[in-house]
């Protein structure tokens, strides 16, 4: 069997494994999923959201910490999850919950896979922070929470694929994946796998489509969220924060950048924000 056929064969196995394991893959934890379902209902109350967050000690601490931070603090300190949720807003709380729970998923006992997971996590977080900043810069402040989540989840297919490879390896320790093969699988398969999993979980279609379409050659220039994610994805690649970095990428020549009318100063500021977001303790 030649190398091309062998690669296709392994890819087919990965696809089949991912399809059979989709509902079991730990990439969208229960608390985040439960909150997503609640927020899809216009009748959801703050009490209901606070009750779900209260199930997770780590998330509860994060929500209280953020609500009392310099960025959000009010005239008095909040001491309950309900009060913290009211101060932060439901969408912001949901983003925090997803971000915190996602970060915990980007870990593996396999050193090779863990390296790819760490790179993917940095990319996801930088894309989230960059997309949030960019939509505000473009005059669409009302989309900032959606942009953060779109950036955070656009490459979730990579997380899914690495978790699949991890499971395959745990069942067959003799199965060894090279860095080159892992990178090739992640780059070529993550849009499709990300879309399918998020669709399976019932994640809003907006985010599913961005996961599927953020590398497509033809795109809708009027879709601000998609455009923002595409731009920050390229900026992350230029900054080396990607599984397929490209330091020589000419950002100014990108059709997304031209379509959005992003000038040199804004691009430089976006690059600086994304670079800064990798600093320990940075809070976007």
C-alpha cells in the first residue's frame, strides 16, 4: 500500500471512529451544554443559570472572581452566583463557562498529542479575544459576546480529532502518530468534524457554520462574525499561534481584510492584542 492510500485508510478510520464516538467525546462538558440549552429559552431565569453554575466549584469561583474584578466590580462585592450572573450578564457568564471548561479539555497524557492540544488552545483563546476586539473595532459592539464564542469554538474540530487519536492510541499503544501526520489530519479534517459535532450537540447554527466555513475560498462578506473569525485566524497564523503557522503571510492582501476595510493601524493593534493574549494571567 503506497503512502497516499495508507493515509486515506487511516483518515477513513478516524472519521468512522469520530462518528461512532461523537456523543462520548469529552469536548463540551455537561455544565456548558446545560447552560447552552437554558440560554436558548427566552424564559430562562437568572436563578436557573446560577443553579447550574453552582454545580461546579471551579466555575463558581471563576464567575465570582470575574464579577468582583476591576473590570466589572460595582459599589459592593457580590457573594452569590446569582448576583455575579446579574452583574456580568448571561451571555458573558456563558462565555466564561465555556472558556473555562474548554481549557480543561486541552490536556493529554500523551506528550505528542498534548503539544498539539496546547497549541490549539492558545489559538482558540487568541482567536476569541481577537474576534471580540475586532467586531467592536468594526462598529458591531452588539456582537462582541458572540464573536468571542465564535472564535473560541471555530477550531473545535481539532480538539475532537486529537481526542479521537488519543482514544485510538489508548486502545493500541503500538499505534504511533507522527507530528507531520497529526498536523495533516488536523488541518484537513477539522472544519467538517467541528461542524458535525456542534450540530450533533445542538449548538446554534451560526457557530456551526463558522466552524465549517472559516477556511472556504468563497465566503459571505456581509457575515461579520465569520469575517472576523477568518481575519483573526489568519493573524494567529502570522503570529505563529497555529498548527499551520505562516509568519510570511501578507495580512493586508487578504480578501477578508480588504472587504472589511481594516487599515494597517488596526491590523497592527490586532496583532499586538493577540500576541499579548498569550501572556500568563491575561484576561480578555
